[in-house]
C-alpha cells in the first residue's frame, strides 16, 4: 500500500518479505483498512465517540481529559512540522520520565507521521548516541531535566539537528512554541504498514537492535491481550512502573487504557512506596509492575484489600510461585501473567485469573499461535523442552540487521526462550537460551557490561554472567582479571562498580565482582561464560570476592521495571 512517508528511511530498511514472519489476521477485530494512523484511532476517534471530557492521563498535579491530550498533541505536532521541519518518516527521539507531556509528545509524533524512538531516562550519552546513529534520528523532544546526556550525545551526532526541550520556561521551550500553534492538527493519513515505532533492544551482544512496528501493530496489540485477557472497563484507572520507553509500559500505561476509554496515572518515579501512594491517591484499579514490587507491596495487604485495585499484571521477570501465593494471601487478588517481546510488541502468551495454573505462563493469546520446536524447527511433543516459536498479527522486523535471520525462521518468531508445553496446551517457562541477564525486570547483555569494564585501566580481562538472586531473580556478576600491580580488594571492586554506573545505565553495573587469575576460554580464545563461577573456571583461587551489593544509592536503583528490554521478555511464570 502507498506509504505516507516522504522520508523513506524505515521502509527502505525493512527486512525482505521472505525474511519476515508470517502474520495472522484471523480475528474479526484484526481486519484493518489500508489507511490507518494509530493516533487517529486512539485519540481522534475518542473525541468523536464523545469521550472528550473523560479523564485520560494524570500526573503530579495534572489531570488531562482526552480533549486536553489531543489539544497538546496537536500543538506539538504543529511545532514538529512548522517549526522543526519534520516530514513524515523522520525519526523523533523522545526522552522523559512517564508524564502526561511524554504521552502528548508520543501522540504528536504519530499525528505528524513521524516515527517515535522513545528512550529510557537512565540511558547515558554513549547509549543515546548508538540509538541516534542506528536510527539516523533527526529530531528530539526531551524533558529539560534530562538534557545533559542528550546534549553530549547530540554533539557526536550531526544527524540530530532539531531538538526542543519541554519543562523549559524560556521562550525557546516547547511550551512557548506550542502556545503559538492553537489550531487543530490534521492527522497524517498514514498507511497501516507505515512504521511508527522503533523500539530498541540490546540483544545478547550489546549492539543495539531496533524493532520496527507499524500503525497496524499498535492497534493489533490493543485488540488482542487487553481485550481477551485483561478486559478493562472505561472506569478503570491504570497505574504502574514500566517506562513508556519500553513497549510493555507503552501498551499498559497509555495504549490499552485509551483503547477502552479508561485513564492512566503516569508516575515519574514508581518505587513500591510511590505505587502504594498512587494507588490510594488516584483510586487505581489496574496495576502493572514486577514481582520485586509485588513482594514489597504485599506487606501492605490490609490497605490494598481495602482499596480499589481489581486487576494486577506482573511484568519484567519470572514470577515465582511464592510471590504469586504471597500476593493472593495479602490482597485476595490473583496475578495476571504472560510473556511478551519487544520484537512482538506486547504479550502473546498469558493466562487470566480464572485460568491461571501454578508454574505455567498460560496459553496463546487470541490472535497468536505458539509451539515448542527443536533446533531444526520441528514441533516437539508435549512435556519436551525446546525453543518457543510464535506467530501472530505482530512480529519481528529488525531495522537493517542481519540478526533477523536468527529471530525469524520458516515464518516463525523464535523468542530466545526455552519452554515446554503440557498436555493441556499450557506453556511453562524454563530459561533463556542466550546470554541475557534478566535482573529485576531489566534485560542486560553480558558483552555490554564487559565492554564497560574493559574501559577501566585496572581491568585486563573480564567475563560477565547472571547469577541467581532471591530478590532480583538474577544479578550481574563480573569475573575480573586485573592488570599487574592492581590490588584485588573491595576498594577496587567498588571503584569498578562506580565506573560502570558512570559509563552505561546504572542498573547494568555488576552487583558482585570476583577477581580471578584467568578466565576459561576455548582453544581459539573464545570466552566460555557457561564455566564462569564453576570450580574449574579460573586458574587459582580468587584473591578477593566482592559480595553482592546489598543496596545502592537511590539514583542507581531502577525506579521502574521495563517491559521487554531484549528479544523475548519473561513477563511472569
């Protein structure tokens, strides 16, 4: 179908059709027209349906109706086009914590026919630069409070030529520019298969991969999991911790409530204590967060039982059976779980409260199919562990990346998870099939942490793995060979930890460091991560082992739990 994109960067870099998965549009609600813009469907149509005065997004001191959100999105779209020179198909980097203004910026990009590239607030300049370079991002809308890292990145990225800051009281700020554009904005008539989102995932190598999603994909995820599993009502108030920079947060805290005429509370910081306050203060009914938060919130079961919560979704990491039982005992509520992937945009296997089974993720969400396959792609019999393969209305499209051939094979999306299916068709998560570390809901690529450590002059070699942790599921552990003359002691370990926090996003730092004489390698020199931590992993005994960090400064502890940081994300088990 004819694209509305004048800048054809994204369409020119789509994987060839034969390398994309098979797409399923079997449900009546998945029959999309050729011309489709998700902002028109979710925002403009809401006004036309009489929802203009309904509450839509709330934040600190803010309560915007659907009409308020559209007014601001229209003004920002005018700024993007008239003042910043955006043409359909340009990429726009978005950088902010979860706020109503970030939601307005996202919809503005959709309305203008641009492509949103949302980024997590914790990312450093080095990581932002990689994203800008990969996506050839030309425009950015950024919260002024997060300007420093973006300015540093922009200095190294000549393609990023137009930046506006909001929460900026000056005449140069986005708000001042918005005030000069009061007229409604005519939403661009995009094709259903025009790319509207580039969602980045680091994968197992630390080299960023951008997953490409269409306007029709946004509407497809609204038609599947929330409609058939969550089943929200227009009176629901959503709240949660995942950043909107991650597809789980984008769906759970913006797209899904709006698809059903509901509202969302957008918290800039969402620790368990702040979630508890938000649930009480806003009368929240639907909660999205991670098992670590549910465990902390369970201590306040009496208050939660007396409150408004009715649906709870566990996201970001495997859900231990003990956490599920603790939550139900404390609150009387059964957690909804599932598995999703950045590549698939949202959840594709899940189970609601009535159909949940201990130890099982669930069954394929209506609109999706799943099976367990062997290395050759053959379907395995029940109760046999293999690779999870999925098809549905969404699927993996990497932006100009050879790794497309690894994720999509024979028309199926291979998520990187090991699963088994029982005799009743329920899927049971076993493990990841790659070197990804999943810690407190974040996907962390071992090689990326290794690269950061190797930048420190005290480090000669290093290997990074995930090790089990009762609180976080896994923590990052580094095995470090020091340069001659360096002391293998706790002070050195702390210095390395602080260095990694300054180099990459702080949540990626190694919470445990063990100094070793050598690392296990193959004859060709390849690091054998699977042997790290085993008795024969290194020559000699460690001179010093830094224990796992029992805590970290407030600004280093992830304030929220992302949805699917890389390839497949185990949402809950």
